[in-house]
C-alpha cells in the first residue's frame, strides 16, 4: 500500500524514531558490540510488543 499525503511523513518519522531508539540502545552494555541491524533483529526476537507496552506505559491499557 502506498502512503499518500501526511502518511509519507508519518512513515518517515517512524523510521527516524526506530533509528534513534537503536542508537540509544547501542550505548547500553548489552547492545554495545552489535550493529544497528543486529540490535533491531535482537529486539524482534526477544521482546513482545505487549510486554514492551506494559513495561513502559500504564498497566491496564488495552493492547493494540
């Protein structure tokens, strides 16, 4: 599906936030020797979206 209008900017913004998150994680000891691609793969493999949301947001919020 092609993004139109503001959707293009939202897609770009998501990619930028993902990059900034990976760069931030790289400063942690656990991720320090991994490349950005390896960090993203490790997160996908080891983390569940529901757990991540519950960890960083209020419990009881309906999951996506």
